[in-house]
């Protein structure tokens, strides 16, 4: 899941030089298990990523609806980002995003 703080995006936009298409993405997006862990912490839930399971009917519907987005959730494709390669998502950023959404 390619998550990047809005402050980083704003900084990169403000410092663009030249014309063209610019990808402002996280060069090292967090793994789904890490995202699930932070979301679980924010919600007080124990979210686990299972390798195999049988989907219930609502889960099958959800899977069908999110199928176009799975590539982004599984770390592919990689975009040629302008964000420095040493960028690291701040600890707790996803948890803070969930908490802000719930407020």
C-alpha cells in the first residue's frame, strides 16, 4: 500500500523543477502486514494476514470490488518516484491516519 504523508507530497510539489509527469510515491511502501498491524493497533483489533482462507459471500464481493487495486496493495507496480530513496514512512503514520479518519 503506497502511503506517503501529505507534508512530503506538498514539499515535493513545491520543489518541482521542469515540465512533465512526476510520481510522488513512497519508494519503499510498507508491507500489507505492517499496515494491517498499525490499523489493528488504532482500532484495538488483532488483524492477521493469512496465506489461505475460504472467503465468505461478503468477502467474495469485496474481493471482486478491490481486484483492480490489488496491485497497489501488494507492492506492485513500482513508480519512478521523485521522493528520495532514503525516505522512510514515520513510525505510527498509518495508525495516526486511521485515528484522524475516525475522529
